[in-house]
C-alpha cells in the first residue's frame, strides 16, 4: 500500500499544477513530481495487483479516509503501462501534454 503523500507535495490554489506519481515494482519506489520536477521519493512495500475485482481509486484516500474526497478538478488523467523516467515526466510537463 502507498503511504500518504509527503508534505512536500502541496499545491498553491487556485493555480493549475501538473502532478505525477510513478511506481517501480522492481525497486519498490514511488516518486512524486510537481510541475515536471521530482519533489519526493519513498520506498513502498507491496505490489500492484491486476485482474479480478481490484479497484483503482483516484480522488479519494481509501480505506483510511473513506469520505475524504479531492475537492478540485482533474483533467487529462493518464495511466501508463510502464514507469516513466524523470526525463519523460519533465518532457510531458514542458510539452503541456498533461495540463
């Protein structure tokens, strides 16, 4: 399971921000990016399970906070089949492809 986002991942409202989370199963590492730059990396235990009745939740921190929903707007949501490199995240931000 993923830990809560670190306090270094904050957004100043009402500005739009490019936020990216990558996860490498091989290294068990999650990396948080804000506006194309890495702001935090964490070691994460566990695996991403696919198939069956698994549910992906975006915009609600579950199961700890079942009714704590994201109170903003998300656009251009992308899910990739690989772990993006720091350079790829930066290129997406610079190109405006995810904003």
